[in-house]
């Protein structure tokens, strides 16, 4: 079965609203990373967060190992936040297993 | 300036032909990877290299052959191309494989391959 599940699959927000993206995983965790994939396809690393909470600007990532979940919180969304957010579970040799992503659309 | 360069950005090939996808990284990283993203599947791990040595291979087909001529190069040769090989191929790199933040991956912008 799928090791990494993301929800929701898609999300539409009005500019200024907050978003909570979820990532659940079914296997043990070596690492957890969050990426942003631009509409054009390129990927940008947002967080390396195997446990605990990390902040970067309007973004917050929280990983709870016992509950096998990680979340990405986006506050005060902007139209430029539109794109796909991917979580990835790290295994041996830094091999990442990706979820299918959450496609976010922020409207002005 | 992009630190991971992939060439070409777009590639169209005919079934049965052979192509090479180029990847160079200028981040000083020791590990490099290939991932594939097709329309119906999540990003999939293909290969990992560390110090020019193959560390992991999750590609069932021998038609996919990585080639590392230098530490900062990891090209991908694909032979006997099939329409199912159509996908965007991403190269990535990281400082190391050690299970720390050094594993943070940085991705190139991808090569979109279409096989007719």
C-alpha cells in the first residue's frame, strides 16, 4: 500500500486565508521533507523536518513521529503560494518516497 | 543562477531510440539522484549515487543507465525508448546520505521527455 498519503488532494483559498496540509505515513521515519512544486514543474525544498516544529516565514512544519504524521501550515496565503505541496519520507541512502501532493490554488 | 542544470528542458523521441539526459550540479554536493514524475504517479526514486558510486537502484529496467563522469555530473541514458517512458525526469543532489539535514535534496528543473 501507499506509504505516504497527503490530504487534501486539492484546496482553494481566498487570499489571506490559512491552510493546513497533512501528510501521513505508514512506515518508520528516517526523515521528512516538504517541497513546493511550481506550476512549471520545478521543486523547491521548504523544510527538512524529521521531528518537532520548524518555522520559515509564513510556513510552519510540524512532524509527530508517534502519530506518523507531518503537517504544513501556511498562514495569510498569497496568490504566489499557488502550486503543489509535496511531502516526502526519507529512507536509507536518502531515498525519498513522495506523496501525491496537495494542489493549492489561492485566489485574489 | 540555477545550481543544478538539466539539459535539455524538453525532449521528443521516437519509440525505440536512445537519449541521454544531462545533469550537472554546482552545489559541491557528494550525492546525486534521478527521480521520475509521470502524469499518473507521484515522484518516483530511480537512482542514487554517492561519490560517483551507485548506492541504490529502484529502476526495474536495464534500459535506464546512469553515467557519472565527474563527481558533479550524473547523466541518464535511456535506450529502446517506449511511450510509457514519457515523463519529467528530475535530477537532484544533496550534501550527503547521512540521515541528517545534509540529506536535504535540491532539485533541477527537470527534462520533460515525450516518446512518440
